[in-house]
């Protein structure tokens, strides 16, 4: 189960332990009707994790195709000054 507070995602695992991640950014793919999140542990922004969510309450791993798309989105995010200004 996930919960989003400001720019932080709380992920509660099946064993009840909650992990906290910062959200670099996310985007929605309307064709898949799925959100994609770029997450990192606080203090370690260089190690991004990409996860998907179809229902807004749970996360799933991404396929190779989804990862390639996410990688392109990350490159756009990093290279587009307009996106950086919106943070």
C-alpha cells in the first residue's frame, strides 16, 4: 500500500514495515492508464527506482518497454528547463 504526502511516498510492505521514499517526479501514461514514479531514498538521489501504479494504492515493477519509456521521460525532465522551473 502506498500513501503520498507532499513529495514523499510511504510504502507499507506486506510485513507491516513502512519504507519512505522521495518522489523526484511522476507522469501518467494515458494509453496504459498508469502512473509512473521516480523514487529515491532521502540522501541518495542518484539511485532512482521506477515503479508503476494502476490504482494509486499499490506499486508494480515496470516492464522493459515501460522502463525505456520512463528513461526517455527522465531525460526530458533533466534536459527541459521548463520542467525544472515547475518544481
